[in-house]
C-alpha cells in the first residue's frame, strides 16, 4: 500500500506555485530569441551533428527583467519548499519518498487544497 502524507497547506501551495512559475519561465524562454545579446546567425557542421542558429535580435530590457523576476521567484520557492519545517519530521528514504509525492500531489489531487476537479 502506498504511503499517504498530510502535507501542510502552505507547503502544497508553495509547490504548486513553483510548478506554475517553472511552466511560465519555460514558456517564456521558448518564445524568446536564442541569445540574450544580439548575435549573428551561424552554421557549424564540424561536430557530430550540424548546428544552425538564425541571427538573434537579443532580448529587450523588459524581457530580461521578466526572466530575472521569474528565476528569482523560482529560487525563492525552491528554497521555501526544500527547507520547509515539515521535512524535519522525516528522515532518509521516508523524506525522499514524501518529497516525490509532494512534487506530484496536485497532479493526483487536482489542486493544492487536495480537492479533485469534476472537470477531469
């Protein structure tokens, strides 16, 4: 039988926000040009596979600020979740297993409060 964990609501909310911030950051980085600074395009076929990049106009100051804001928030949330007082009560493999469950708690439950959505 799989173990169940009674995660505190602030820990669940922190983990959920961490997922959201990472998804937002990932989507933003996929939309932005490949280089932060303006660079010419290039083609290199001397390696084991060909690498090509178009010219990059670089990121605007607003885009750089948005990426920095999301990265800073991601770091804050990762520290909050990983150092939460809840983990003090667990040791070794139990802590690892609980951490794994927390990462997927909202996948199973439908939301950070543990409720299941009827829309599924």
